[in-house]
C-alpha cells in the first residue's frame, strides 16, 4: 500500500467516532512530534469516544514488550468500549528479529494482519523502517502507512509549509491567527512544528478575549524573539565590542536560552545579512520584507547592518557558527566556553576589520 500523507489520513478519519470506516492496522513513519500527535488525536477522535479512553487506549513500546503480547491484547475485547486503539511504539526494534524466533514473530504478525480483530486499530510507530527487510515489506503490503515526517532541508520551503499548519494550530487552540503572523511564527522557529505548537498555546493565552493573534503578539511573546534580539548583537559584533557582546551573551544564557538555539538564531541572522547584501539598491523595507521573509522593520535593520559588515566577514562568521554548532551538539564540551570562544572569534574579526578600515582611510587622506 502506498504511503499516505497525514492530510490524506485525516480526510479518511473526518467522519468522527462511530462514523468512520475502521482501520485495522496503521503505521506512522517519522519523528515530527506535532504531526505524530495530530495523527494520534484524529485516530482517537475517529474510533474511541473520550469517555472510554481510559479503558480502550493502550500505549506500548516494542523495546520493552514483545510482539506476541501486543497481538494478544489486540485480539482481546476492550472493556466498556466497542473499539480499542493500541499504539505500539519503537516498531523498528522488530527489524532485528532475523533468527528463527524472529521468523515466527513475523509469521504471527502476518497471520494477524490477514484476519485482524474487528474491534481493534493497531498502530505501529517508527522513525523509519528498512524497506529491504521483511517487517517493512509486510507492513507496506497489509497496513495503512502514513508519513509523520517533516524533514524538509530547505529552510524557506519548510517555513512556507509550516505557516498553514500554524493556522491549524491556532484553530485547535480556539483562536485565529493572521496569515502574516503565522508566517512570522514559522519563520521565527525555522518551521519546527513542535516548538510552534508550544508557542501557540502561549500566544492564545496572551491574546485572551481578543481571540486573534497578530504580528505584534509574536514579537511580544514568542521565545524565538531571540532571532530578532540577535540583531542587537549584530550591531555589537559589527563594532567589535567584545565586552558588550559578552555581557549580552551572559544575559541571554541567564534567561535560560539554549546555547545551540542561540547559535542557530545567530546563523540565521548572518544568512539574512548575506541575503540583504544581494538586494537591489533602493529596495524599501516592505520589498525587503517580502524577499527576506521577515517583518518590515527587521528587514530595514538587516539592510542597514548588511552595509557595514563586509561579505567576507559574514561568510567567515557562518563558518565559525557552524563549527560552534558542531561542538555544542557533539557533547562533552562546556557550552558557555564554546559560546565565549565564538563571541571572541567574531569580535576579533570585527576589530581587525575596523582597524584595517581606519588605516585605509588614514592613508587615503
């Protein structure tokens, strides 16, 4: 059976509890927390009324439990409910079953899928399955396979696709969100759907009785305001003022910001400065906002900063940020030390360039 998108699955489940054609076996492939939770929610809405979910919903890890136990439960009538849903996570653990015992396990699964319990929806979950192995071939043949992955590498494409999902999150939170605000939220968080959902809950509470989220709310509430606050840091880095930059860093870290997230925000800033340098002369802030995919006032600031920082320094900064990101994610390093070394490197380059510029102006005069 071909892999479905989550949207296709949700369309199939649109009837609600008692009105949707039963699905006997579903496979959720992917690691995006938001999309997986959305699939969970709609499966439960379609098959298990809220008042019986304590008895009719099970969550089992296949790294801790064996498949036979899962199949036995799937064939047992649920208590006080006409239908049950069993979420069997870590299904990739079954791929290691290559011996005779594993063959028997897969045979048991195949037998169940040939004659599934009519009162059970069995949901296998895995980040990915090796389609060369028997488990994947069996499930692809006999189950409904749904992608819950959002691993789009291109940042602008990921952000563009995340913005409509932000509008859906807002509806789920009982509010509306302006299209521009949805795009800004997606841009702030690099299309990370899990983080967007968390911030949406904060935004809904902040909007209060207004029940509508505006662009100003994003700037006021979203933690990723660090993406925009780093523009303050860009001015400091441009001047080469190391002491001020270290003070700024200390403030950000004391507020609880994750160092890796700060580095990510700074890398985003450097990329936007490079993009801003490529804009035609006389571009106004509204035109720049469309090109750079950011708010007009921030786009204007990006254009101003891009004129005072040489492209060579920006490219060197991107490299330094990538190296810092690798150090932070490799573990075993002191995050603050990594960040302080990064700031030292960036401000040293700025000071060197500023000194060279002053020397060139002195010689020319």
